[in-house]
C-alpha cells in the first residue's frame, strides 16, 4: 500500500482511533473516520487531519448495528466518488467500548453488546466494505493485550478480542488471492478515556501498569498511532495473518 492512499478508521473521532488518524495523515494518507455519538469530537479530528495537509471526512456509524452497514458502504462510495476514487486502500477496525465486570456477574446484555461491537461488527462491516477495498490493500483489526494475559473483570471483552484474532487469520487466508494483507494490532494498557479513563486517571492503576511493563510506563495514544502507521506501511507487506502486540512489554 503506497502513499498517498485512503484509510478508513472506525472510531476515529477519539482515543486510539484519533491518534491513528493523525499519525496516518502525517504519513501522507487521507482519512475516512467514523463516529458514534459525538459529532463535535469527530469534526475536531477531521480538523487535525486537515491541519496535516490531508483530506478527511467523518461519517456516523454504529458498529453494533450491522443492519446499517449496507447504507454506510454507500456513503463511503459517495465520498470516494467525490475524491475521484472507487475504492479505498486500508480498513482499520478500531471502534469499541469496554465492560468491566467479574465473570460471575457479567450479564447477557453486557456480553451481547460486546459481541455486537467487537466481533459481529468487524466481521460484517468488513464483509460489507470488501468491494470498496482495493486489491493489494490492508485490513488491520484492533485486539487487546487482554487476549494474551488475563486480568479479572475482562472475561467477556477479551473473549471477543480472541475471536477477532482468529478472524484475522481467516481473512488473511481468504483474501490473499486479492493481495490484501490482514493483521491484528493488540494494544496494552493505554492512557485514553476508554473504560472511563481508568489507566489515565487512576494513579494506582497507572503505577501498577508501569510496574508490569518492561519499558516502565503505561502506553500513550501516540504509541499506538505509530504502530498503526508501521503495520499499514509498504515495508510490512509480507507480514500477514499476524498478531502484533504494542504494549511496551507488558507481563513478559
């Protein structure tokens, strides 16, 4: 995937998605960003991308509502047409939400919500967008360090991310004939507003994370933004079907 190219980042209005979008813009890519509930944040992210000299459009998408994916694909098609393109080059399945609950207390409603957003969503959104992804393009699915190591309270969330990692391998296998490279990026604990901003705002938790991390601190959104750019770069075109953890060496 050579620059300049067009990258679609779900959940690109805040947190890791926004950091990824800005880093991709700096690397010369144009952006399609999705947002769910805060249009002002989405437009601020668009402004950040445009400040880097690249084009950006923010589109509303509920990744937990697969019935809306065909209409979303048509909106993407319209944007591409306006940019003189028929396809985009890379999809980053990043959008998500968190639930922290002990296994014994996790409700079916919580489980189903996580499943729709983190597993069913990426599965069927990628399916809906496949005709719009260029041959030789990239798909990057965002997982979590919690799919490798276990911390109480994240059983349902990590189960979905484990499914995403399996999905990545199947996509890499089935889309190989089109030259589409598919990988998983698994961030460790990052200082964002995810999960109520606990890693960022809870000093005790932040210190715990730092103590368990080889590089001695919790991760920052910029750490993940840089990893996204690297994994989508042409230099990684022979890395396929892999899980890459960006955690600073957490729980080694």
